[in-house]
C-alpha cells in the first residue's frame, strides 16, 4: 500500500489565485482529514469527512472547500489565496470503528502565498 | 472542549539519557491517546496508541502511560539516541468525538 499520498509537495501562489491540494489513500479508510500546521502552533483541523459524500467543517474552515466523491480521494480547494494561508497542509485518514484505530498522515504540502 | 498541553515545548539532552515527555489533557472522557513522531519537513508517524482501558503501551525503547484520573500521559524514551531527535506530539480522541485533539508538541534534540 502507498498509504496517504499528497500532491504537490510544494507550491507558490500569488494572492487571489486558486488551487487544489490532492489527497489519496489506498487503505479503504472511511475517515479523512485536512490539517494545517503553522510553526509552533500544532495541527489545526480544516475539514474532515466520515465517508464518501459526507464532509464537515473543522476548527479553521474559512477560505477552504472540500469534496469527497470517492472513498479514496479528499481534495482541498483554496479559492482566493491569501498570505494567511501560507502553511504546511497535511492530509490524514483512519479506519474508525471502535476508537482503536490510528491516523495515517501524508507527507504534507508546503504552500507559500505571496 | 478538550485542551491538550505538552510541556516542555523543547528539550535538549545528551545521548544515552533517559527522558520523559509530558502530555496533559482537561477532559478524561477519551477513547484513546496516541503519541506521534514528526521529523523536520515530514508528516506524522504514529508511535504508540493507548486505548482508554489501558494503562500503558511499549514499543522497543518507548513506553507510553496513561492516567485518565489525573489527565496525564507520559512518553518515556530509554537510552536516547541522536536518531530520536524529532518533534513528539500527543493526540486524544475524546468521548463522543472522532476528531483527535493535538498538542503543540515537544521538540527533542539528542546531541552526541
């Protein structure tokens, strides 16, 4: 299994541009998550999904959108990039059954908005 | 709302030392607690997972304990090595929620 894969690894955006961060998992996990990580600030949840067709907001959803049309894919969309969205973005997945499953993380996408 | 605190934020120790990383939380109604490792520029890797009914878990030189009554977990690293240098994060899956809450992490440097 490849686990959780993310593309691109690094991207520079101009203010106002749009982009989609891709995330794919091949473990047939039901739950998927998007986090952002800023220096010294830990992980903040942006959006999550409990299964195909179901998404919900996390702690910091403003400026982002997601969709989950398949079990495998969970893309994150930035519509109008702002400097405050400069961060490292991590996708994660888990097979949530009875609270004993771990999260698997992708390698991250480093985004710089100028 | 669950709050997770990790102290210290940074730690530097000489090789070979035994060390303890701390994680405290405010709500004891948890499903599980995990310890993760994050190397610079990389994603998180799960080290140990403790279910709410367990007291500790061990993997090699790592031992994680959980005391729900006091709202604390510790990660014990025995005979530390330079390769242990990384940021260690704890995350709790709280009762009634399938969204883990992360601490900010402890940045560990083990120098030769």
